[in-house]
């Protein structure tokens, strides 16, 4: 596995919890933190953090996006790696901050910040080289790839490598794994009909796998997919990778 | 421009999504095209190198576009090709009309050309009492049915075999109903042969115009393009001004990218390289060749370093094939000539944001288009830029209609969002309040749209901030 050299191999890391995890998936957030801590690193969760700014950035409100992004750059000031349990937020912070601050006084800070960003499963698999011991019962799951984890961060192989360490878990892949679930942030409410058609097809694909749980690395997709499954009466659980791995290894 | 009927995207989307047959046809066809492309580019490293080469060639061409266009004109003229410049589509249409009138041609046989669609040439000629005959099989089918193309490369992709059988039976006199593809093709061939033989003027598009040699390159699979460009006495080629490339050696990588991305072919059945009209002593070929070079807003795109990348496009259509939105709503829903991801960035720039800006909202920014684009157009970034221009916060918009979406309500919402996310205190109050309200959060606005097919997001009673604080995770 290709290994990224962390700018700071010290035992100190930052955790960026993402606004969605903060409000709706705190269990997954705590699991993500605990799994990092279990590898012997010290995790700092700055209480002044909030959102990466992507919702506004993708909706045409670039000034508001910049103001919120600037706040994160200030809050995560020490040179620790910044671990993000979302391919989408990580993609925003790693790949779009440099553009967002291009030509502004914060440009250099934004670059230094971006270089420190890791997606959570990427950091566990490549830098910490985590070894997971599965303590759960046999289970068949499927995996949903978020578009930004796949195309911007290119970390799906790491997420799946972690799942494949679990000896009692069978991973059945989706037929159209690389197709968007239809979330897309404000897209889901700006084009609700198209988004609905997309998530309906995604749920059908998930159902066809026969899995009892769908695991994903992004809370946005998860909220979209589980919301649609519940609405349609589909009895499949949705879990963030962090929560899933924590439960399997501490069960 | 501007003479299409009022554009109601939401209405179009609703109609398309309700059409099960359309969605089945699209899914099946897109799967085939995606598979074929994958098969023809098995080596991803090679493909990435090729895409970089394609990007570099087109970038280099755009960088010196005015010079290359002049060189193209000089060399075409030297070769005996008459070059015409059209600022807009009305001018381009008049040029074609003049040529037809001069040759007393009642009809023109057409090879597939998206620029002629952009000109709405068929409708224009019809209004002049003249006839445009589409000769590409897909175009022929939809013309019979009075439709426009729903895909850049495969214009009748929204139709299945049975639907084509019904159209032929209904619209071509004395045609018995058949679903046999060979027979259907033979019927089209029989009808079209007569039109080729009788036509005085033929029209084609241009895939690449080579400045160095004054050559027009045209790819196709049916031979109709070659018929249109060689059988009639006059050949008129129409192209957008971004089609010019510097030299002949630029062709191979671009051609490989174009045919591989468009139809999954290593090479098309026909590759036409047109470099002059019939020379003295030659027995066939047109006596006149005309080249119409259309601007129609392209110079404006060229002037902006970011939007300029729209002009890298070689019209392969692979972004449509890979788009999760296009595969569900089809080309007609986009309401304009160019559908799919490329249409989302091209149309608002051509038609203005007020008319077509809504197209930029029809993307989840999943990035599939940018990932496959053979010339590496950062389509998602340009969609995002158009969204910025729609609100034009700093008055720097360059696209016509910039700032058309500015409104106080939305501005206040995002201002509030910004404040909540800059102030830890407000942020904490917000998540705590939402957690307490839980299911009692009123389902209005965005939440109403969200819950049409989904349950409400469940806000946790205790946020991650609180959990981290209470469970002993280090703060700063």
C-alpha cells in the first residue's frame, strides 16, 4: 500500500468532526476518535471547530464559505495532522482550500493546512498501519463509496482494506458502486426529484446485495441512503465505517 | 438563439423521470457506451497520458487561437476552400442560405453536426421554404419524428428498436412494419440514396480543422458524411472556432481520444480529411467547398482563463454517458442543444444565466464527468463557478445574467450559517436546540423537499462537541 509521509509523525493528531457528524452521528465520531487513540496517538478535538465550508462553497456563497474555512484554519493552528472522517469534507479541505484562498492573505496558511489533511481510513491504514481483530459474529455487509472519497481523495482502497481485515465480515460489492447516491449537499433540495431518483436506485442496488448493513465513510451519503431506506421500509442498517469498525473490534 | 420555447427545467425533469421506457432505454444505452470505452482503453496509465496530451494540444491551440484561425483561413483559401466568418448563428444561417440560393438548391443533405443544431439551421431553412435532410441514421430517425437530438453523439439514443420501427412505418410512405435492424437500415439507406443523388449542396460538421495544412477532418461511421461532402457539387462545412488545432501531428492523440471516448472505437469506419474542392482533371468531389467558422459567444469564453477550458471540448459525449443525472433525465430535459455535463457549462455561457443558469444546479458535483473527460475539462469546477456567478457576490461575473439569483432571503440564510459556524457559542446553541426539538423541527422549505422520499435526519440529543468534552477528549 502506498504510504503517505505524515508531516508530523509525532503522537499528536487533530480530529475534525464535521458538522454532520457533530449534529447527527456523534457515536460514529466518538468511535473514530477511540479507534485512533487505541493506536497510541493523542487526539485533540478543538472545541472551536465547526464546518469545512463546503455547503456554501458548492452553493455559490463563496464569501461565507471562506469565512467559515478561515475559522478552521485558525483553530487547527498546530502542525499536527488533521484527521477527517469524511472523504467529502477532507476533499474540501485538502483540494479546494488552496483555490478558495488563492490570491488572499491566507493563501500560504491554507496550503499548509491542506497538506496536513487526511481522510480517517487513509490515516489508519497508511500511517498508523492499524491491525484490526474482529470480535463480531459472521455478517454480510455492503459498502457505499462516496464520490469525493473516491474521486477527490482516492481513499476507497484504504476503507475497504480495513473492512477486509475483519475475518467474520463478508463484503458484497454494489453493482454500481461508483455511481453517486444523489446527496450532493444542497443538490438534494435544489433538484429533489433527480436526487430522489438517484437514491431510489442506490437503495435498490444495496437491497440486491442481500447485505444486512451498508457501511459508508461519509455521513452525508449515509443520511441520504438510510433516510430513503427507512422511508421505503427497507430493513437494512446504515453505519459509518468508524462506528462499524469500533463495534466489530470491541464487541 | 432565443427562439426556442420557454424553458421549464422542473417540468422537463418531472416528465422524463416519469417515463419508464425512456429511463430504461437510456440506462441500457449508457451502460453499453461506458463498457465500450472501458474496453478500448484497458490501460489506465496510457489513458491518463493520452488525456494529458489531449489537454496540452487543445490548450496550446486556444492559447494562440486568433493566429491559428488566420493561418487556417490562409491555408484553406490557398487550397481553394472559401472561408466565411459568422459572429452569431443568424449570420451563419444566412451564409448557408446564400450558398443554397446561388446554386438554386431546394434542399441540403446534412451529415451530423452539432453546430448546425446550435444554429437551428433546419428550422431556419424550413422558414425560408427550403429543406434540410438529415442523413445520419440517428438524426434521420428523430427528424422523421420532429424531434431534436438527445445526445451529442447518438442523437436517437432515447429511442429503442421498437420505437424506431413504429416511426419508420408511420412516417415513411409504403413502409411495412419491421423490427429487423438490417431491414430498418436498408429502408433508411433506400430513402437517403435518392436524396444524396439529387442534392446540389451538402453540409457537414468538422471535428478538427488543421491550421498548418488547411485540412478539415471529419469522423463518422455510416459513410453518410462522405456522401454529403463528395456527392453534391457544393460542400459547406460548419464549425465552432475552437475546432482549430495547430498541426497535423496533433491529430493522432486527439483522434484516439475522440473515437475511444465517444463510441469506444479505436478508429471510426470513415476518417475524412478534406483539403480542397475537385481539382482539374479529377472526376469526382465537390466543385466548391465552403467553411463557415462560428463564434456565437466563444470569444467571450476564451477571454476568461477559467471558462476558456469549456472550449477544450472535442464533443465526444462521454461526460453524458457517465453522468448520473443525464442517464435519468435524458438530453431533451436540458431544454437546449447541448445536454449533460458539458451542456451545463456551455449552455449558460451561450444563452446567459437568466435563461439557462438553472442547469448549473442539476449536478451533485459527483465528479464523474471530470474523471472521464478526454481533454481534462474540470467540469465540476466550472459548474461551481457558474453557481458563484449566479449570485455574483463581488460583482465580478463575466457570464451574461450574472447575479440573477441574488436575493435577500437566501443571502440571510447563508449569512446566518456563516455566523453560526464562526461562533462556537452560536454553533453549540444551534446543535443543542436542534437536538432538543428533534422530530418537532417543522418540515418546511428544504426539509419538506428532503422528506418527500426520506425520513427526517435525526439530530442527536448530545452533539459530538459535547461528547468529546464530557468524555475527556483533549480540547485545544
